[in-house]
C-alpha cells in the first residue's frame, strides 16, 4: 500500500501541510496497476522539502513501489532536470516551458494519465494572477484530452482565493466539479 509505506518515510515527516493530501494522491494512484504521472515544476537544487514539498521524490517513490507507473517532470530550467537525474531513479525530466510541452501531447500520450500535478510558476501576492493564469493555461493545454478519472492537483493554495489554484478552481466551479480535497493542495477528478 503506497500510503501506508509513505507514512514510514522521512520525507512524509517533513511535508507538514501537504501530508494528508499527499496520502490522498497516493491512495488514488494505488487504485491502478500503473499509468502516467505528469508534474510541472521539478525538484530544484535549492529545494527545501519542508516548504517546496519535494513532489518529484514522491513520484519516484511511487515508481519504485509500482514499476508500471511512469512519471514526467517538466521544468523550464535545466538545473532542476539535472537535479532530478541525480536524485530520482525513475522520474524522467523534461526541459521545456510547461504549457508548450503539455500542448504538444496527444490523446494517445495521455490516455493512461492518472495524476496531473501543477506546481511550476512560483506564487507570491505580487504575481498572484500571473501564477494563477499560468496554471490555468497548463490545464487548458490538456483539458479536452485528459482521460476521465485523472486526478488534477494544484500546489500552494494559500487561501480560498490566493494561490496557484485560483483560476483552475474558478474553471472547475463553472463546470460544477467539486474538489475532492482542499487544503494547502487542491485536487479534482476529471469527470
Ligand atoms: C515550486 S518549484 C517546483 C517544486 C517541486 N514540484 C517540488 O515539489 O519540489 C517551481 C519550478 O517551476 C519551474 N518553472 C517556472 N516557470 C516554468 C514554466 N513556464 N514551465 C516549466 N517550469 C517552470 C521553475 O524553474 C521551478 O524549478
């Protein structure tokens, strides 16, 4: 069981506000034999697991436990990709602008996508809308070809209205799709 094994790791003890929602993502991934995980924004050399979350290491943990999973981690800078290569055994780094890369994927590429994890454009109060818009564009680049049942998660939800999730949340509200969890991270399942 992914979640119960993850609870025993040092990583879990360090992710504070993300603990419960990370377990919910793992429980979701555990429902499948395998598939694809895509994240935007990779483990960076300056990563503090306590504040960043170290999500790429979590996907590497999943791939170690369930070899039928694959994970792509997209970052616009080469340094995080190099850091992923050094610190992850299984996750494949992609050096690209996330929106450009996601927009290049086909329905066939994402037919087994189980989790889309959006965490690229750093958020601060001054650039709130730029960050929220970037993550909305990431979702828009894939939305129509995302398979039903795929989980979409946005990191760094500071308040209901402040954080990377803001416009993605507005989009789901329009579609009347309720989040399945909502704390520092927010997640939905594509109907
Ligand atoms: C918050 S960090 C990712 C942290 C990582 N998910 C973790 O939990 O450890 C954000 C990363 O997104 C990258 N980034 C910023 N703009 C981007 C873009 N347009 N496309 C892809 N990556 C981008 C940055 O280079 C940075 O490394």
